[in-house]
């Protein structure tokens, strides 16, 4: 399944540059974790401070709750998430306590005649 999630970055050129640098080569444990959770493709795009993450998932494996549980119980994944939150900020539409929020699909060319 295709998924689109949104998140903001803190409005700091230095923090944004560091965030991008960290994503040019993420920690191997993080990459392995994402793949093991059924994420077959992930891309993050940025416009200003707004991030858009596109994911392809194998829904026989993927579970957002299982990912969250794994990230909370693994010290390396917990540290990565803590570190990332130094750069990230919730969007104005993000519920309290959440980070990435799934965007609603409003148009799909493949569904047009």
C-alpha cells in the first residue's frame, strides 16, 4: 500500500542541514528496522520546513502500532527517534503526542477516465 505522511521541521537552516545530512546515511539499525516492518520503499521530500514521506508497505507485515512498539523497546531506535525530534516539529494538524501524520489522498490520476 502507498502511504503519505507529513511532518514539519523546526525553522532553522542549520538544523535542517543537519537533519538532511543524517538522512543521507541513516543508522543501519534504523534501515533494518524499517525493512523488517514491511516498509519496502520510503522517500522523504522537503519544501521549506514541511516534510512529505512516501512509503510503500507490505500490508501482510506492516503495522504502525508494531513499529511504534519496536521503537519504544529498542534502545537504538529510541535514541534515533529522540535525536530526530530535535529537528522535527508537529504540523498544525498533528494530534498531541504524535509525529508523522498520514495525509488524505484527494486525487489519483489512475482513477480518472
